């Protein structure tokens, strides 16, 4: 029957493209957000998780009753656990203990085996990503999702997210702006859009504390400052990001990202996570660089519900040297 999808898998993708009205009017550009928080697992990472799982099945690497192991800041693990439940696998998730309690708790509620580990740099053998690879190798019947360097990640976005954006804008997209952690979303969409129109400007958004802005701007991996943002930024160039087109890079500080997500809540009714603040603030910066009359697309990665005890709590923010934005008075009459 038309309009009926096949389970969780069938519900991944085909998300709306939302016009951010206030920011579009302020900049004179069309600023559009891909509503990835509307995926069934609640984030853009459902696409990568599905792509990785399907390829593992097609290659015969994942058998019924097998285990999927992944090192994740949360959202990929959440998507993988949903999919494992739907397809008869076990999920074993390794996550830094610095991630929000909401994400860690949700993983456990979904039924994943969760191992929290100290947050250490990638060069450390006990980094959560490297540790997850070793656990997968030592676990009978397990596969390592390896979202950072498994190109199934960016292929999922090349084959779905990119074409959706192209169709939804009728090909009238001037710039693609996104932050990157694994590189999958940014690279997959950038590669697809450039294939359709080489003039599309691809802009990498980055938080402080990540080395990708300096790499894109100066060709060297130098990390400067720090950020409270979860799931984006990196100290290395992943296989998914390697070779992706980057025409410009924008670095956004935490307070600006915070102001942006509160503005989205108050003006658009959208309750968003921290990486959305980086993305949308960078889209606004890109709009100002390009000038009025352009169409800029970015990603609304996930909901603020996964960061409620942090990004939406004044005391926690103050402890990080940030201030909670104050809502402007509503006009009456």
C-alpha cells in the first residue's frame, strides 16, 4: 500500500527541508535545515548506521545473532542499537564518559551493552574508537562498524541525503554547510552536490578544539581552544573526509552556537542539540559572505532532548564559562 514503510529501516531518510524563517529574513538568503532529527532513531546518524549495517550484511560479515561493536559519541550507537533490535543483532557500544547522561542512559534503555571509558586523544591506544576496534576483533561473531573510516558511512549520504537535498531545492542550492566528526555526512553530500553542479560551495563548519578548521584553511592539523559540543570536530582526517571538496571553512565558538540554538527554539520552535548551533551559525556566516539571494543548506542533526541537562541548564553552562541566553520579552498587543 502506498505510504507504508517497512519497519524502522523504511523510516530512515526522506526528512523535510525546513526554511529557517527568521535567519533567512535577517540575511536575505534562503537558509534551509535538513531535519535529520526526524529520523526514527532521532538523528542524522541513522543513515550512516543503516548504510554500515546493510553493507556488512551484503558482504556476509554479519550473521543472525551477531554483534555490532562501535565507538561513538552517542548518536551512531543509538541508531545502530535500534537497527540491531530490528534485525536480530546485539549492540556493544563504547562511549567516552564525557558524553551526556541522556545519550548514555538512552543507549542502555535501548538494550545496548554500554562501556563508558575515559576521553583520551585518538593517538592513545585506549581512545574509545581504537578500543572498540580491539573489542570487535576479540568478540566471536562481531563486526566493527568503524564509522570514522568505513566508507559505507559517506556512501549512505551520497546515495540518500545528497539526492534528497538536490530534489527538495530543485537543484537551486548555492552552498552546503556542515560540521563533521566522522566526515560521512559532510563528504557524502558535498561529493553528490558537486557532481550535480561544481559551482555549489561546500563549507566545513568546525567548533573550537577541533583541528579541521586549520587543516581546511592552512593545510595543517592544529587544535586550538576547546568546545562543549559533542560528536563533531576531530584531530585527524578520517577516510570518510579524505578527498571531500572543501571550498571554505568557518569556526564557531560555543557561545555563538548556544545563542543560535536558543534563537532556533524561540523563533522557529525547534529544540536542537549543540552541533546544530555550529551548523546554523556557520550557515549564517556563509550567507553573509555570499550576500543576499543565495540558498544555503545545512543539517539539523538531533534534538536538544539529548543535551537537556547541559545546554539548557544555566548552572552547567556557567560551570563551563558560558551564559544561558535570556529570552527577549514578547511584544503584547
